[in-house]
């Protein structure tokens, strides 16, 4: 659970005005998510993610405003991504804890 808590704290501090801190924190979250990729395939996956991120259009991203409700879907997707492949009992326990703490 400490890794997930660390990701939460990184997410809280990721959108500060310091671009180095923001970039470092987002990169740590991405590396954590990519840790689910098998070790042998991870360098290739990291290279692909780097390439896709590099090619993001900053003007397109900065000009968009997503609806407030989009955060709900992002939260659900984030939970699913973190818990994919874990034992069902563990998943249910974490879900219960998340619900209890919201």
C-alpha cells in the first residue's frame, strides 16, 4: 500500500509551478504503471511511451478543458490500472478501503 500512497502524494504535488518537480513526479507515476509490463519488455514499452509522450501536441492539450465529471472516469481507470492482475481478495480490500476513505 505504501507505493500506492506515494503515487497519491506525487499526484497531489505533480501540478505545481516547478516544471522539473512536475515532470519528475509524473515520470515516477508512469514508471510505476509500467512496472506491470514484464521486465524483458519494459525497455521497449518505456521507449514507446517516451516517444508517444514526446509527440503530444502541447497546444492541443493546453487548449482543451475537460468536463469536471471526466475526473470520475480517470479515477476509476487509475484504480483499475493499479489493481489489474492482483488477487481478487486484495482488490476487494483495497476497493473497500478507498470507499471508506472517500
